[in-house]
C-alpha cells in the first residue's frame, strides 16, 4: 500500500496494476477444434464466439452418443416404453401440479425462489 502514501502517484501505480491484471487475463492464442492455432486478437475473439454459439445452439446434441462408454455405470437402462414417456408433451396443468406438490420450505431453485414464492401467484 505504498501508493497510498505517495499522493498523486497513486493513480499511476493503480492504473499500472490494472493494466498488468488485464494483460494477465488476456487470451493470446487459442486452438480450434480442427487443430489450428489462432493468435491474432480478432481471430481469437471470433473463435470464442463461434465455439459458444455452436455449443449453445443445440446442433451438437444431434450427434449420436456412443452409450458403450456409459453402460458400465448405469444401474437401470430404460425400456423403450419408459424412454417414450420421457419425451411426451407436458401440459401447463401438469407443470402447475408439480409446483404445487413441492413443499414451500424446500431449497430454492436456480432462480433463487422457493416453491413458496410461486404458489400464491399460481392460483
């Protein structure tokens, strides 16, 4: 905290520390999925954007999953009938019933609200 004693010098020291911190968090290069290494800042930024757009748009979920790697850990493998039940449409009434079946004091969900918050608003 020597810069506190130096008065006007504090700004220069502070901004030097900020610049050093920013530089340490900067990504200078990135490897693409096809093995290329990108080093220019615009290319690195575009690759980050492309990667996360592809990840989040759902197209990667369309690829078949090789279940041979997961089966040794599976305790119960669904039958075709059980799997079919999982993809049936869900009605708004079923969603409402599921919410009202939750105790009010249960831990909140990812939105930070418990079922007790939603129940009075859902009637």
